[in-house]
C-alpha cells in the first residue's frame, strides 16, 4: 500500500517545486545530468520523475517508465513528458510497492531521489528486485558530507528539511552497497555532497 504521509508531503511540495528548483540547481546541474542520462539504453526505469525537470535532459528515442509517489508532481510532469521524443510513460507509484515483475528493467536512473525516499535501503532493494541481473543503476544524488562543518550543519538541518522535503544527511553510497548493489564508480560533482553513483546488480 502507498505511503500516504510521503505522498501528501510531496503533493504539498509540488506547487512551489519548480520555483525552488528550476532556476538555480537545475540549470547548474543540467550538463552533469545530461551526461549521466546519455547512457540510457534498453528498458529504463526512472524513479521519482517529480515535475519532470529532468525530462529535457533525457536522450531522445528511449523507452522510459517514469514513476513518482506524488500525483501532483506527476500532473506538472505531463506537459514536459508530452514533448519527449521517444517512449515515456508516467505512473503514480511508491518505490516500496512496485507491481513490476522481477528483472523487468535493463537500467534504473534516479535524480535527487534517495534524499527523499523514507526508507532508502528498502527502496534500493526494491529497485534491485526489478532490475535484471547485471543491470545498471545510475544515480545523481545529493548526500551528507564527511567533512566538518558541513556534516554537523546537515545533521542539524535534516529534522527540519525532512518535514517539507528531503533529508540532507544520507549516506547514499553506503545505502546502495547495503542494498546489495556492486558500486562501480562514484563521481564527486560538488564537494563530497553532490554525487553520481554507478552501480550494478550482481549476476
Ligand atoms: C527532490 S524531488 C526530485 C524530483 C526530480 N527527480 C528532480 O530532480 O526534479 C524527490 C521526488 O521523490 C519522490 N518520492 C519520494 N518518495 C518516493 C517514493 N517512496 N516512491 C516514489 N517516489 C518518491 C517525490 O514525490 C519527489 O517527486
């Protein structure tokens, strides 16, 4: 059953999400995201499509299933999805409760997602279930920092930021490993906070 607390939180955030994200962060990271998404091939699952700000960075001609727990976020994503030159299906779905068969996808992408999914290791385990053996998980994520004073600031900010949106202090690389993926490469995009993570489901 869908997690209604999380769904409602992100439904509330949908109204101002583009205003908060579109100008600064999205423009800043668009090049890195485009490079990450350029690896798309085969049957692709995109977790947490949000309002669709990532869609203009998708390479054309792909077969993508985009899911998100929030119907309000997805409403905003629809016009962006309509401009995509390829197959892009949007579905309202909780990553913890996906009806896809085991080993359904060749690749899975996430973008600023595992700061938000309430139970990150369980969410990542769900992704592993629907990914084919040897399949790729490619992520663009902001994480907690190891370094003072950022680590302390992020721990202090998280109880507040969590009420309206993401956790600031997650160790997503460790969570990917705990979920049973093999981490192939981690790229530090900004300090040790904004990262790309490339992992595989073991065969
Ligand atoms: C910070 S937003 C990122 C949206 C988009 N990827 C972007 O970068 O613009 C986090 C997204 O995760 C979604 N989300 C949170 N928990 C989820 C879950 N359990 N299952 C599916 N989506 C979830 C939220 O609805 C929200 O759209």
